[in-house]
C-alpha cells in the first residue's frame, strides 16, 4: 500500500435526479503537491493527463459525462460543492489535488481573489460540459458508464494509487 493512501479523503454521491454523479468516489489528495505547486500542470502532463487549463471553477453545478477530471489547487482558497445541490461542500487550498469521476457535479461557491486551479483529463478522454438538462439524461448515463478508468494516476503515475478506491 502506498504511504500516502491513508491521507486520501473519499466522498460518494448518489444520483440526485439532476446530477447523475458516479458509483466511483471523488478523491481528495490533501496537500499532496505543496512542494510542487509551480509544476502541477507539468506533473499532470507527465503522468498522462492532458488538455491542461488554468482558471477557476464555474459558479454553477456542472459535470462531464465523457471524462474524469483532476483539479490541482495552485493558489488561494475556495469552497467547492461536489455532488449537486445536496452534495458536500469542501474547502480546498494550495497543493490539494481532487480527482473527479465522470458524472460528479462540481460548483465553486466561494473563491478568494487569487484562487486558481489547474485541470486535466486522462489520456484519450475529452470533456463535455453538462448542467443537468433532463433531455440529456439517457445520453449522459450511457456516456458515464462507458468512460474507462484512467491508465495512470495524475500525481503518482504508474503507481495507480486511485485504483485502491476505484475498483
């Protein structure tokens, strides 16, 4: 077992009728990249997670039905709600890494002025943007089931630490 595994926080969310969420838990690696904040995007790329972007998190509930997502907190603090309207509010800060399974809703409730994250997606997966539109439901439920597990961990690479929680 990886030495960091006992620090990982897991959060599971049920389908709330609007946000489908996932049977896979959301994973938080608290402070795992504190020493490497300036290199987060490079680390994600080196570990096989692509399409990196830097910004903040949308202030409305949304999710991706075609890709898992990793967010690494670069600066500032924020309160982010995961799992939809009745989901969990989490405080995130620099060095934290959050792995969001396809289908899990996320929304920034509050962010300090300097709050920034870097986001990325597993190799071969490309995000769509979904907001819980009922007309999309059959399609997104199918999409989420078809999203493969990532072949690498965004922080630990071939160590596949997340698989302890996603198998």
